[in-house]
C-alpha cells in the first residue's frame, strides 16, 4: 500500500502482530466458542439435572430456569462494563481474566451437589463470559486493518452461529456417555488451552486517551440492564408481562437506562458517546442485531420442544438437525463482505432478514410428520440469512466508533444481541405457553384439580401426566401434540413478524453501496497508536 505521493503507507498494526493476525483470530474464536456453546448446552441437560441423585440433583422447574437465567442475567448486565474496562485496562488482560473466571465457574458448576450451588456457579460463569465476548471482538478490531475487518468479523460471526448449533450436539454426546456435570467440566481443558494460546499470541491494546473513569455511568448501566433483563426473564417465567413483579423491574430498568443516557450526554468523560446513536446506520445496525436475535432465539426455544416432545427425537438427534444452520453460517458469513462490496449493506441485510423471516414463517406449516429434509432446508435458509445480516451490521457498529473505543462498541453490539435474545425467549415463550394452555385446557377436565393445573403448564408437563395414566393417557398425548402444534404455528408467525420489522429497519436506514474511498484517507494509513503492543 502506498500514498498518492508514492511513499509507503504507515500501518496502524505492528508488523509482528500483523503477521500472526489469523492465528490470533483462531484463538479468539476458540474462546468465544465455549462461551456461546455453554449458553445453549445446558438446555439439553435439564431433564437429567432434574432427576434425583445420583443421576441428577433433583432440581425443580424453577431452579432449572434460574440455572439458565442466572448466567444470562449476569452476562447481559456486565457486558457494557466489561467492554469499557477492556478499553481502559487492556483487552488482553480483561480477556485472560474473563476466561479464567469462566473456567473456574465451569469446574465448580460440574461439582455442584445442590441446585443452589449450580445457580451460583452459573452466575460466576456468566460473570467471566461477560468479559470474554466483547474483548474478542475488540481485540479483532485492533489486530486487523480496516479493509480486512469485514472478513475477520464474518469469521467471528460464523463462530457464534457454530457455537449455538453444536451446543446441543456436544451436550447430547456427553450425556450419553458421562454424568451431567461433564457438560461443564469439558470447558476446563479448553480454557487451559485458550489461556496458553492467548498468553503467547494475543497482543494487548487499550484506549491511549481513556479520560476519567465514569463510575456513575458504569453503575447506572449495570443496574439498568440487570433490572431490565430480570423483568424480561420474570415475564417469561410467569407468561404474564402485566404482573407487578414483571412491570416494576422492567419499568425501573428502563428508567435507570434513560437516566444513564442523560448522564452520558452531560458527562465530560462518558462511558459511551451516545451521540453515535444519532447516526441512522449505527442505530439501524444495533436494532437489527436485537430484532434478529429476538426472532431467532424465540424459534430456537420452541423448536427444541417440537423436535423432542412432538417428534420424539433425542437431544443429540435434535442438535444434529440444527447443523445445516451452522454449516450455512460457516460457509457464507466469512464471504458476506464480498456480496456487501458489490450490492451494499442495505440490499444484502434486507435480503438476509427476509430469508430469516421466511425460515421462521416456515415453522407455521410444520406438522408432526414434516419430512426431515424440509426441516434441514429451512434451517439452512435461516443460517444463510443470518450469515448475510450479522457480519454487515457488526461491521457497521464497530467501524462507526474509533478503534480506541473497540471495547465499548463490542459491548454495545453484544448487549443488544443478549437483551434481544432474552426478550425473544421470554415474549415468544409466553405466547407459546398462553396459546398452548388455552388449547389444552378443554382436554384436562377429567383430571383432579391439582393435576389439571400442573398438566396445563407446558407440553412436557402434560406428557408427564399422560405417562402416569398409562394406556388411558393416549388421548391426552394426542391432544398435547395438537395443542402444541397450534401454539407453535402462532409463535412462528410472531417470530417472522419481528424479523420483518427488522427487514424494514435495515431497508430504510442502513447505507447502500458506497464508492471506494481513496487510499490516502484510509484509517490504516495513520500512525500506530501508543496503546498497541507487540
């Protein structure tokens, strides 16, 4: 690369770091993979953990939900703060700290004797994961030049999709051969390998001019996000978003976040420059991230029940069926930049969101006998759509901020994704539960009052009651399947509608195809910042 005058351009990346950038990306993907994988791996083990000792630890339905939600709550609540600390203290330091904490939490979770211990150690894992995810993307932005960032982000995004898909497969394999704690213990050797690789390969970097710390802003962000996510989770548990225990934390969380924004606008050294949200491309990108994960996590939630409770497949078989989604993401996400360069982010993301909406709507036409190959095609279409949405919108978010603020940008990106996903599971899960309960109630009249209430909670609860009834329970099994299919169809259309809203957002506000910028004004031609180390 050279400037118009013929002098060689000065790279912002030290040469030693530039040479090993792809090896660094592999390490980052490795670290990110176990965090994302662990977020989905627990779902396949809930039945085993609910079993009495020695098979499981006898966790109740509420305890199982909090074993999942404690991770999500801490993870989402600390994402923004973790990204900010990475910019100030050094992204490598934060990454090493987070992955170490995640490994310790994994080992302790594997050895849990009670549901309370499992919930506590899962929260510790979420604490560590909150420092890992934004740091991986922030490091990526500081080891790749601007022209290579879209390709690297595409690979990074593909690894997220891979983690979501192989989590159930890994969990199913481990549970077939080992005890339930193996789904957590398997993280420990992976963490050790990742720590060694990070220490040897990953460079440290931070904001050379971070300004004063903003403790008020940090505290407000944590309190606001924790309250908001707690309210969302609580609403999903109750399948009722009008309950006072839901409304108070949600309204309180939103109010605190409004105060956070007002504080940041007035602060001389803000944790995040909220003026970036005035840029239509930036706001559209983060909105698209939240909406696509809202829709996708909701359909992932109910598809697991469809495949296991209605179709009767094992956790491993259900996980294998999601492989087409992972394959599509791994194939297309790293190449999305090529399509964006030709057609522009707006056209590519609009087409991608439409593909996601189409895949979600297809579930409204599934029945108990839908051929497997059709399901594989639908998952492949969903994965292809995701692969053409997530990399471009992530690039839009990350390149809108200065490289020095990469941690904060990554935190914004991941916070919107996490909150969108939690909201999708809660809201669409509530829709599924409400419709199912309304349809199944007419078939529970012959049951005792206590059993009737329990059987109406979910398809799993209904099938458990039917199993206890023996041959007399066969009609109830059929009714449960029919009620669930009706509920799934309604929920699938709701998911597709949310994806269509995302389609409209990106079609209206993401930028179109941009002309190539002259080399002389490219960011990578500026001198390397003082915060970058070899």
